[in-house]
């Protein structure tokens, strides 16, 4: 038997439950087997001590910690299921009593998912995003393609460097006369105005000519990744070797064919560019409409008690972080490499994902509440279809999908998609 007592904070409470003595006794043998190779008793080799002798000498209480590890998870899960609560985060479980020969009494302080009071979620009025593509936007995209086709042309002696030029430089940095690691380079190509160097560095090279020696004075940002340089004033001795300027190709039919082998003229390139931009804009508008419809349903719902448990927020942030790092690893970038390149710390990275966490958690809770209200229960055929779809999408076998995702998880995802479809399909554009 178990008992649930809600705290003044509706999203927290105390779960009291027991562990049957029969389960304790059943776990003694596996707990002993786990430890027997470390048990030393005169006259017996390690691992050969009979369990009966161990019990006589040490008593079953000596095994209670390992017994607890064996019996607690199932007893706790059964109590949670009996009370019908949705626990979030890690419970704080303490034993109340572990008397020999009696059922063990346990107490868990837990946070639970809050109740959601739904508002309107169908027939919502949602603003539709303008998906018009202007001629100016087409021209800007053509201009971007022209920039990509530009060649860097070495400038004559005496040409002054301008923003947009690429300069080839040597540099040697120091702070208070001490040269620091990473502050030196030879024949480095730097695009002026790109903002890739410390603020102020590139600006001080504008107006100089090839052959100039330039003393560049900058101050490292307070949040600079190298803590020993953060906020410090530095001097970079720079030698400017070359200045290269972009030479743009003419906007003609030859340019169009260089950019896209499927077109013959500049007019065709513009037409195709407009079509591609329109398709992307239509898709973005569709996504924005869907997001706005779901957000309206979320805004119409209420979190009973007003607050979301901090545990749910932290779980969401951690999940977002892990997904981001996993995507980077698929590209061959380890977490260590990412933190080194980006200059971020675990703390700053965590803070980055805290923005919007409240809304993400509430959205998930609202969608799950609608699943329950609509009594959506995906069929076996729908689960099979989802397995096939995922297998085709990721080019893996259906068996691999089933090994990675349980039926419950697949059903949850199908139901959530069904709810989103219901909200969006019934929404009215304004």
C-alpha cells in the first residue's frame, strides 16, 4: 500500500510506500552473491563462504544496502503507478524503517507534473504570414550569388585597404610585453569588416598599403574565452603583405550558366531563383502558421498552481543541450572541441538553452493534456506505419527502429502529431 500527500505547492508532495518483507527475503540471495567474492572468513577462500555461515556471523542486516538497491526501484514504481502521479526529476527517497522481519517503510519527496486546465484549442484564429517574394529579394539573392562567384584580385602597390578587401598579414600579439599563445601567425588571410578578429583590429588596417608595419592596439572582451586575456589591452605588431579586392563577374547569361548548369540565360536564373525563394517562403509561412496555432492553444491553457516545477525546466534544458551536442558529434565535432572553439562554458551553454524552456515544457504538457482529453490511442497499424516511415527516413531497418524506440514512445509521438494536426487543420487564417 502507498499514500500520497500533496504539499502546499501543488506540484510537490510526499509519497509513502512499503517494501514487502517477502521481497526483502527474496533479494538476500542475489545481494549475497554480489558480495561473496569480497567476503573474507578464516578457513574459507574468498567466494566459498556458505551463505548460512555468513548470516550467522554477520546477520542479514549486512546485506540491506544491496538488498535496497535490488527491491527499491520496483516498489517505488508500483507506488507511483498506484497513486497515478507523474513524477518529474529525481525523487528524494529515505527509509523510515528497515526493521528485520517487518515490511520496510519508505518515504519519497517528489515533484510531479502539474495539472493543465485546457482552453480553446480548435477553431483558433491565427495570423497568416505574408509569403510574397519581391523582385528586390530576387535581385538580392542574385547579388549574393554574384558575390560568391567573385575572384580575389591582387591590388597594385599603393592601393589603400578598404572594408571588404582581403589582406595577407603577419601578426604578433603581446600583453604588457609578454607574447601569448595563439597570438602569432604568418601569411594570414583576413577579410576586413568580417568581424572575425577582436573588435577594433580590422578597422585599424583600413587605409594602409602593402608593406606597412602597423601597431594595432585592442582590448580583449571581458567574456573572452581565454580567461587570462579577458579584459586585457593588447598590442599586435602587424606586417601587411598584400591587399586583394573582389572582382565581381558581369551579370549576364555566362554568369547564369556558371551559377546553375540547368539554365541558359540570366532571365531563366532569375525565374528559377524566384521559384526557389517562393517555395522556401511558402514553407516558412506554413511552419509559422502551425507554430502560431499551437502557441495560441498553449496560451489559452492554464497551469494549475501557476508554476512549472524547476525539475521539468532543467530536464528540458539538459535534453536540448544533449540533442545539440549529439548533432555536432554526427558532424565529427566532440563536445570538448565545441567548447574550445566556441569559447563557451557548461554554464553559459546551459543558459543559452534556458530561454524558452518554460514555454517548451508548457507546450508539451498542453499537447499531452489534449491527447488525454481527445482519448487518442494510436493503433498497432499506425505504430507499424510510423516504424516504416522512420526506417525509410533514416535508411535503417524496421527492426533497428523497434530496438531504438519502444511502442509506448512511438505511440506518444504519433498521438502528439495527431493533436498538432487537429489544432492546425481547424485553425482559421486571419
